[in-house]
C-alpha cells in the first residue's frame, strides 16, 4: 500500500519556496554552500519558522515545562514570579499543583498570569506552562504547517532573488490565508475550549466570537494580535 507521508527537511522547504518563484534549488542549508539562493535561504529559514511558532499554540510544537521561581518585583499584584524557559515561543496556558490547565483568562474573566519580558507573574504556586517550543524539529511538521512555511519563505525570497515586489506580495497574502486556516484547524483538534469554539470558516473570517473575548490564549485576530 502506498504511503503519502513525506520526509520534511529545511532544505526541502526552501526548495519548494524557490520552485514557486521560480529559482534554482539549493543542495543544502550548510554554511559552506555559496550562491545568492543558499545565502537567502539560510538568512530566512529559521526566523520564518520561529515567527510561526510564536503566533499560535501549534499542537505539533506544544510542550509543558516547569517554571523556576525568582525574586518577585510585583508582589502588590502577583504572589509569584517565574523565569520563562528559553525555548518558550508562545505561552498559552498555566498549570498549577492541582493539575488543572488554565488559559490566559479563566471563566470568571480573571487574568491568570502576566508575561513581562522573560518573567512570568502569577498567583499560582509551583506553576508549569504550556507553550510551543523553539526546539521543535522538521520531523514534527505536518504538511499543512510546512505549506505555510513554504509560502512565507517564497514571499521573503522574492525580492532578494528575483526582485519582484508583486510576487512577494502574492505569496505574503497566500501565506497569511493559509496561516489563518491552519490555526483554525489546529485549534479545533484536541484543545480544551475556553468559551465558544468557532468553526474554521468563522475564525478565518474573524467572526463567531465576541471581540473582547480572549480565546484559548490568543486574541480574536491572531495575525494582528487584536
């Protein structure tokens, strides 16, 4: 029986993006590989993936990490202060000693924690956080996630390689559209629901939720942070 599962690598994703321009593929992302295409791919590949990991609670990149307590400089509002793990890209939940996961805002509308730089303030003791990790590897990427990366890379490659603003704009828009749909599908997979869960179509259109409601750890418009 044929399997359509693909092996995803950084070089493969960059070459898919180069195909869209179109431009010549690269043999690898290794530093010793010369040429404009290879230099551009190295410059943009990791920052683009990091940008995506910072946008949303991707199931494929989610981990739970314990928090190390540090000196609390905001004790008038918060009981505890924690050092944020260095691999935390997007924080979307806090877990207390009772084992119950909490979103940014609980059912009573109370803020569960506040992030200031690399410090997390909360009233929850011995807290752990749910977050996406910068340590995620390509082996964990889904094809949908990879497709968003490819479109975003194509938009970033267009100007330095083929110098066509219209191509950059096209793939930027295509990438944004693919990102919104991927976020919606991911959010409806196996996540706990805080409030009413919108459909993929509703989330893509920006409707279906009260504009003031923070849902599952991100704002109504996850692209703009509004």
